[in-house]
C-alpha cells in the first residue's frame, strides 16, 4: 500500500519530465504549418524557405513566429489551424 501511495505522489512530478508531443499530428505542428503557409504566400516564396516556431497560446489562440530570411512575422492561429492574422513586429 505504501508503494502505491508513493507512486501516486510521484506521478505528477514524473509526468512533468515527459516532453509535450510534437509530432506531425499535434495542434502545435498544425498551427506552425498554417502560419508557414500563410507567410510563404504573403512573401511569395515556397513554404520550404520560411521557418515557423510555435511560441505560446492564450485563450485558444496560438502565437507562431515565422522567419522569412531575417524578417520576422507573428501569426495568430486558432486550434483548428486557421490563421486569424499576422503582424510584422519590430525587434
């Protein structure tokens, strides 16, 4: 019984060590792909020439940074992968 209680106590700590799933079918990868496609179309370049990176999520809307060479773009992307807008922040 003690062993079970110890394991139950340690489980939340151990689960924090497991990285979040980042495969091709995750919401994050879908959001990154959507932003990359939108920015590639915006700058009239192939998707392979832009680099997306998921940054954060607030209220179900993700912020994805996509680099076009050294130019930075930020997309707002919903959970279904729809880009709701993008901006060109000044660094």
